[in-house]
């Protein structure tokens, strides 16, 4: 094993390797996967001098701890959290030089859900279909991190960026998701369409990388039939039998048989990735209907 690597000391609740995902393989049944908060991943990579799509760690809620075998520049973005190197406080949202053998501790999120830890040179696990991302639904890519895992790093080729400030990955007090109705809004009653866009929902604790689940009023179906499986896109708002909307995120299935009442604008999904359980959710209709 090369010295350009790091060992996982504390894996955390769910830490995975993520880049910008596997685009263009939905026809094979392969989700895009990739970072749930792409702007945070891109920023972390820029801070350490990587290409924006280099593979990094995505942490969930309680961070992780790693020990690099070589001196490396690291940046932590996304959900704000304490960062330490051998117990000494280090900067969040800024390049940090970590000596070989030192313990880098990424603490619990103080706001938001997911943090991003980029290493100079990027994580160079073997790519699958052009991406190093962990896909929890299909099982492609490296598995979620475990204590003792060792991951390789590429050569550091860029220069760490100088920054004056970094935008926080903390979610707003209310998650506003802009939607276009369709393609299966006709499968719901007019009252259900009004409910979706006028009533408040909350983020469910059952949310994960596959989808943001909601708690709130059920949406009444006008058509009780079952749909044949059809293609699904990231941001699709699918309504399962319990009537509570589910917003599909990066690891969503590529097909599904429950009707999609609306589609969320892609620009709003990073905030959805950072929304903690209990966060109020409001669906706001914009633009024209999504065609079937």
C-alpha cells in the first residue's frame, strides 16, 4: 500500500466516498448517485486544489476521524462542524495541512446533516462506470466506511485556494422546494394538488440518500390503478400508498410504479440534503406542468 493513503479510525454513522456521480447510465438501471450536496463537494475540492469532481468523503450527522499516512491538505465543508488535528482546533471551510500520522477529527454537525471532507489529490478508489461514488441502492462503488478501512489518495497536483469566507451548509429554518406539477398529477384529486402546495410538511427521520421522506397530510388519489414501472429522475416527488410525498435524491431507483405528482427543481436539492428531521417543508409550484 502506498503512503498516499489514509486510515479510517472512526467511520461515523454513515460515511461514504462520493464524487459527482455516474451520469448517463439510467438506461442500464444505474442511478446517478454522487454527492447529495454537489456545491459543498465542489467547494471542498477547490479549497484543496483538486478538480471539482474529485472523490471525497460524505459524512452524516456525527462526522468521522481519519489518520493520513502522508502529509496532506484537507478541507471540510457542507454541514458546519468542529474540526481538530491531534486534538487542536482547526479551521472549517478552509484548507488545513494535516501532518503524516496526525488524527483528523471531523465532529458532529452543529447544523445540517452532511459534511464533505476533501483531500489533496482526491480519493482514488477504483472507479465503477466512470465514478468512485458509493451507491447505497445498487451496491456499486466502495461500501460505506468501516473502522480500519484504508483508502488511497492521488498525487496532489493543485495549489490550495485562499479564501476569506465560505458559505455555510446549514439548512434554512424552512425547506422551500420549487416544483413543476406532473407527469402524473392527473392521478390525484384537485384537493390533493391544493394540499401539496398549501399545507406544511416535515422532514421524516426515515429520509436517506435514496429519498427525502415527509410527514404531513396524505394526498388523495383520483385514479386507484397501478402504474407500470416508468423512468424516475432525481427530484421526482413520488407518492407511495400512504399518500406522503417522497422526494427522490441521488441514490433513487431509475424506475418506479408509484405516481409522480411533481418534480423539484435541481437547484433546491442540496438544501434538501442538509434538512434535519422535523424541518418544515413547503412545496411551491413554479413554471409549467412536466409532460408525461
